[in-house]
C-alpha cells in the first residue's frame, strides 16, 4: 500500500510526497485518498508534489485489480484526488525525478509547473488498455501541449523523453537536480505577492471554459462504455499477464 507524506523544506513551501516506491509510485487507493485528504488543509504559498525513490508515478496500480474494480478506481478516488489538486489556490510544482505514465502524468499536468529529470520517460498508455480517457484529463494535455501533440501522445502510446517533453511544453525544465531545483523554484514563487499569485492562478483557470452539459454527458457515456467493453477486460488481463492483447473491438 502507498502513502502520502507532507514536509516543509523551506518557509512557505509544502512538499507532498507520494510513496509507493516498490511499484514506482503507482497510484493506489491509499495514495489517491491521501492526496484528497492532505491537500485541502495545506496553508502554504507554494506546493511541491513529488514521488519517493526516483520515479514520479507509473500511473494506476492495476496489478491486483479486476477490470470492474479498476474502472471504479479510475473514476472515483482518482477524480477526488485530481479535484483536490485543482482546488489548491497556490501555485504547484511537480518534481518529476523519474518516469510518469498514465494517471501519474495527468497528476503532473494538474500542477502549474513541472521540473523533470533527464532520464525520465513520460507517456499515456490508455490505448494499450482499451481505456477512453476522461475529457477533463485530455483537456489538461491540450491546454499544455496543444491538440496535435496530445493526439500523438495518446494515439501512439509512445513514451517521450525529457528533452522531447521540454520541446513540446509538457515540462518546463530539465535538470539533474530535480528535488533541489523544484524546492528553489517553489521558494522563489512563495516569496512573491501571495494575493497576486493566487489571483493570477484563478484567472488562468477561468480562461478554460466549461463544456456544454449535454456534451459532458456524451463524453462520460463514451468512457463508461469503454470500461464495460470486452477490450478493456482484455487489456487489463494482457497487462497483468505481460502479453500482447487480443482486441475484439467489442
């Protein structure tokens, strides 16, 4: 089981560490619930979100879950954790000391700035599992890297390296000293006018308009249909069994 810890490396900066190092910080229910519990109470001027033991997050921990249970985790605990990140009024820096995949990469995209290690790989593998990704998640990628690169990332399921991610705008900086640089960046942010920082973040969030409710319902139906499909069950089984999936398009 994973955990979430909070410490204060410098004045005004809260560092939140997700720890499931044995599984490259895969997001299990304990981690997702920990984020939803810990983040709302932070009284900081800037937050650093990082992973223990090198990796940022390998995505969802699906190894011991049935397809039905995985679908529930993808929808409920994950969305609650993402909502907690989105609700943070202060700027958030993702310290990506290693790989970030799937929900782990979306978690980094929910942060305002991303500092990445040179050896890190970043990727979105939902097409390998038969998952229709959430429209709220896809919107984060379009906002960060544009439609063309988002299509490439999702349609090819190809991991990209740190330098390519930097060129795309998927990360803001690449450095060998991720932890030190992320804390220094957060410290510099925390030293600036807090009302301006929070106000500008709120304005930036408001510039992304909400979807029409009818379209929102249609997109949710697409995702739910994918979770109920034979291909989703096959994708999860193939991942656990470490073999190529046999798609049926049903």
